[in-house]
């Protein structure tokens, strides 16, 4: 097996790879996203390429998430195509990338929300999702009755806004407080009930207050303070953000050999389904109307989870992947596993990886570079060298692997830690050195 050049960037990247650095950053802070990297990570890559004499005019981000890459590149005057299949994440990115906010118009619509919600009577909390609202027939529910009514009043008021950019803006402000006022919290891969959730009392006034504080202290403060910067923006990336599956949409939306740079972090091979992670917001705000739509969204996501059973027997011709799958099958033999689809998930995750690398290669200019942030994984006490496998797939597609930068080490799950102490998160640096030949 080929050995790749690993370089130690733990000092450099350890500080700037964490999205929580964005929590106090204007506009970036509008919605608390679970995973990703900070704007400093993007800045460091742009500076590195400038220092090497590269001109960066066009970037591509296949996994937009909360829009960090496109937003930071927009502030630097660089065009960025970005793709996000999750409708909530897409809207967050769209709202952050908007440059035409007017403080007085935003204030006008905020006052309108306050007036409208105060005039609304409590309505029935009907939902196709049985555990969303408090009910006598249920032992558990996501929202207490008073909270559900308050959220609904704000949402109804937002829906009366006739200027789309402000309707979207306040929808994200509401989405950002939902978890706080609910009975749930994000527990790693899923949502769980808060400790003593039955005893926590939140009133309508509390919900209104939390929403108002989010709007005035964060959104309005940032809109006011960024007015000059936004008016001077030359590159508007909102027009190049697409609510589509990047595995298939890149081909239609991006010209061949037009991209100078890719900065991205795909879903990690950690069986986390981001549809589940953001289920509360998706259900509450109507992004998904019923269980069929939830399932449809899951089926469009990168195959890094086991929430869908895929009938796909595709196997990549990749020696390192085959060796890994063989080791996993051997280790899992005779074990009582929590899900029988794990090994299929691993196999199909890398099938999707090849699809992405193939698309990127076709779209990149010769000399274009990719910075691909991903982490190793572990199942059945076997470490999966995701960094090496991704590098080898990219190489098979045609990329030259410059190096793999060690960024930081992540903790393994309690089930794995006895055999696999820690997992390396890194950045694979690729370069397109010659013209793509159609397979």
C-alpha cells in the first residue's frame, strides 16, 4: 500500500479547525451549527495560495453546511459555488450570504412580528408528527403546550412578511432558539430529552423574549455593523448556492475546468445522520411536511449513516478499501452488532467519495487545489484509515496527493476506545496536474 506524506499541522490547525470559534463571529453566529471549521481555516488556505503566487477566482464547496466557506470567500471577493441538500442548512447559508439587508426594513418587519403575534389566539397544535407537541395521550413530547403555541405564533407572524429576504432572516432566528425552548438537546448523533425535562417550565413570554434577544443582540447588531462592508461586496455568492445533492448537481451547475480551489469537509464516516440531528427544526418549521419527506431527504444525503437501507452492491476497485472491508467483516463475524448495515455504509461512503472526486476533477483547472477535511473512523475495534482511502481514491481519479496534514486527534466512542485510542482528523491536499480523460 502506498504511504502518503503526512505533515504535522496540529499546532496550526488545532486552534482553527473548530466551528465553535465562529460562535461569536458576526453573521457566522446566527445559527449554532454542530460541526465544521472556522473562518480562520479558510483564510489560512487563501493566504497560503496567495503566497504561492496562485490567483484564486473561483471556488467550489460540495458540502456547504452552514455556509462558512462561501460567506468567508464572499468577504474576500472570491466566487464560490456551494451545494447543500438539507433545506434548513441551505436556508441558513442563503440568509448569511444575503447582502441587501436594510436595518430600518428589518426593524419594521420585526415590529410587525411583535404586533401580529400579540394579536393571535392560541391555535390547535395539530401535527402529523405525534410527539412534536404536548398531548394527554403521550408520555413524552418535544414542546410543552405553552412553548408550542408561542413558537407557532412567531412562525405565523413571520409567514405574513412580504419581503422574502426578511421572511428567511426571521425564520432562521426562530430556528436558532427552538432547541433551547424545547425539551430536547443535541446528544452527539441524535436528539435526546433534557434531564428533568418535565420539571422545566417555559412560558410564552420566555419564548418571545428569547426570540427577541436573538434578533436584537445578534442579527440586528450584525446587520447594523456590517452595512458598509455589505454595500462594498463585489462578489455575491448567494446566487451560486444550490439546495441540491452535490454528487449529481455539480455536473449541471459548474463549468468544466473553471474551478481554482476546493475547500470542504464532507460528512465524516461516523454514522451521524444530519437529518436526525436537525429533525426538530425540520419538523417545526415545515421543511419536511411528513415522514415520507424525511425519508426522501435521508435518501439524498451522503451515505455516512445507516438510517436508510440502500440496495446498491457497487464495489470500488480500491485495494486499501477492500482490505479494510475484509478486516471489518472478519471482526464483525459472530458479534452482536447494533446495526447490520454498518459495513455496507462504509463501502457506499467511499463509492460516494469517488463520485465527488470525479466531479471535482472534471470541474477544476489544471493546477487547481483541493483541501479536503475528513477524519479516520473505527468500527468493530478496527480503525478505518479514511484519510488514506480518500487519498487513494482521489489519486485513482487523477489527482496528485501533495500531502495529508495532521490537524487534531478526536476521541473514539466508548465501544472502540480500548482498541483504538484516538482518531486522526486531517486535511488532504490534492492538485490537478493534467487534463481529465473521460473514462
